[in-house]
C-alpha cells in the first residue's frame, strides 16, 4: 500500500501509520490473465468482491486486520 493511501486512512482506521507493520501493493493488468485465490475470506464477501472487480476499471482493495494469515492472494496467472 502506498504512503498516500496510508496517510488517507490515518485517523480512520489507525491513529498513526507507524502502527502498520506490514503492507503489500500489487498492480494487476486486468487485460491479461490473472488469478484471485480465496485464502479464507467469507464466501459471500469474496463473491461480492469478484462481482465488483468484474464491473470496474480501477479497484483498490484494502484489508485491515491483525495479521494472522492472508485471506486473499492476487497475482499473474501462469
């Protein structure tokens, strides 16, 4: 996640971005093959996310939680 997004979330989800200990930003070209794999996300929420992604040109997905394990992975399809 970029610094500008962290700054925008400051005061909304956390007091200071120094509380964020792990962040990941991925840029996917939706015109190429890619895969989104559910790693434990609630199925209704996952389906809603897939529907949302399929109808938008640009999507920012932010998952905020105490990190125990990743719920979603996104990457290039090989």
